[in-house]
C-alpha cells in the first residue's frame, strides 16, 4: 500500500498535546477508510505537523483527518522509505 507524508501548517504555533489528541482521533477513525496513521512529528513553534500514513490514496488519508477532527493537511506527498 502507498505511504504518504502530509504536512499541516497552523498559524501561531501548535501544542504537541493538541496534536496527540488529533492523532488519537485519527486512529479511532482510520479503519473505516482502510488507512493506517503510523507516526507524526511536530514543530510547535513553527506550527508544523508531519504525519506518516499508509493509505490506498491521498484522498483516503485526507478523509480520515476530515472525519476525525477537520484538520486537513496543506500538502500531501507520496513517499518511499529509505535508510
């Protein structure tokens, strides 16, 4: 299944606790869309959130965010894992 990295930008910064709550909502919603949110990273001061997700499409990944908490990513990239 394809892997995507999505990027959110929150003006004014973002608290990691708020992102953790949104991620939990994603985990509770993802099964309905055949999606698996794997990890996330946060730059609190710059308001950047990066989510790694396994999904059949970028649209399916976005549907989880939309349904879970409404915070749809600003950018989505299909990526391949390297080492």
